[in-house]
């Protein structure tokens, strides 16, 4: 799974994209709001680690999600 942080403009907020190994978009959510239903993506119990990663993630850099 991969993660990328997308910079918003003006009134549009920053967003996070989660993509599978084929780079198909599987989740798209606001960076300032936690993603609900993390178990759907195999990330249950990793909310704090995911939040820390999102805060430190640079904009526009696709990274392998290893948490």
C-alpha cells in the first residue's frame, strides 16, 4: 500500500490518498480528519502511527506505507 499527501489550495483542504500495490486509489480523506473504518484497509489499531506519519509526510511524495 502507498500513501501520498496532496496540498489543497485556497479553501480546499489537504488530502491523503491511499493506493494499493497497483497504484489504484483505495481511500481519499482529509488530512486534518482521521480516516474511519481503518479495518477495511488493514490498518486497525494503527491510528496514532498513521496520524504521526501524515503530519510528517511531505506534499506530493508517494511513499510505501509501512506502519
